[in-house]
């Protein structure tokens, strides 16, 4: 429903049709309205949950994800290095995944900078497999919108999904490279969208397969951990994700992969060291 029309000179006029009014939720603002960076100076960095699905119920007809345990080990090292409290969950059923996600969203994150959820599994067309069933990836982040999880309002909510999104194979293209304002002190309120402050990174684009090495782990998680370890203390998150995309995009020979990053972040995210973490 469009609530405004433009007149011939471009002014915005309110249409007679009004959207239903909804009660506006309130949350404490963790950062100045015009700050270009998120407040990452809370007492704790926050929790990082890793859901690793390596084995599946035979009725699903899915192969074992050999090499996924390597991804978990690499993630634990990289995320500890960024100051996160890391928790791992292996081969859970769909009910347990939903329960744990909801419990995490229900926690008080007032003293935390952010939250992170990493999912390693089989998948297709926006759906993710658990040990015994399948669910839509939206279920991972909807419990964390600012109206449902006010203690994370205005804070980064980060989701990384290592899973296929289809069966298409990207054969790639062979590239030949040439070597040669002032602010007053008045306190004011402002609103943000409930879906602001999210970043959702898939290992591949919709419709395409995602590659995993049985010894070294998946291309996406390998690259993500490498970049986090190398640049995590001084580069901002989206700059690092660009590095991850480059690394994954140039790994293959004869086949290729490109991750898909959707950012609703409205500020830059830095994981500067914490003295008390």
C-alpha cells in the first residue's frame, strides 16, 4: 500500500488511504542516531551459536556432510578471536533448533554488542535441513527483530548460512589478467525499521550449489574464518565480507561459487579488541 503520491512539481502529498496504525515498540538506544558505526563497547561482544548438521535421518535421503566438523573448529577459533562466546549444537531436530533460537532471542542482550548465528547444513531454495526435517531460513532471524527482541534493537544481528540453495553448478568464466555537521545537546527520539541491523550471508546465490571439501571444510566457511582471523580486529564487517566473496569466487577451477550477502546494517561493524573479554 503506497501512502504518498507525487504531484507534478514533485512535492509529496498524503493519500487518503492510511495504513492500519500499530503500536510502536520502544527500546533503549545503544548508539547516537547519526553515528556511522555501531556501539561495540558493551561489556560483552555477545553470543555466537553454531548449528552443525553433519548427519541426517535416513528417511530424508541426504548424504553425510563430511568435513563440516572442520568448519566448526575453524569457526570456534575465529569467533573466539573476535570476542564472542561460542556455543555449538550438533545434528539437532527441527523442534530443538526452533526452541534454541527462540530462547536466544528471549535472552537479555543489554550488555552485548551483537548476536551471531551460523548454520551448516544441506539446503535448497531458501530452506535448511535439520536432522529430521526442513525449515525456512527466515525462521532463524525473525525472532530477533527489534519489536520482538528489544535488547538487540539498534545492534548488529549477524547470520551466516553454509548450505546449498539449489543444484545448479556455476562453471565460472576464465579471466586473463594483465600483470602490468554540528549537533546540539537536545535528547531526541527516533524510530528504526524492525528489520534494520541485520546481515544475512549465504554461502551461495539462490538456485546454486555450495562446495565443501571433505578435509578442509566448505569454501565459504574456510574463507570467512581466514578473513576474520587476518582482518577481524581492524576492518569493518562488510569490507571483510567483500574479501570473503573475492576469496570464494577465485577458489574454483572448472567450477565456481559466489556467496550472497544481504545487508540491512545501517552502520559499520568493527570487532575491536575488548580488554575484559
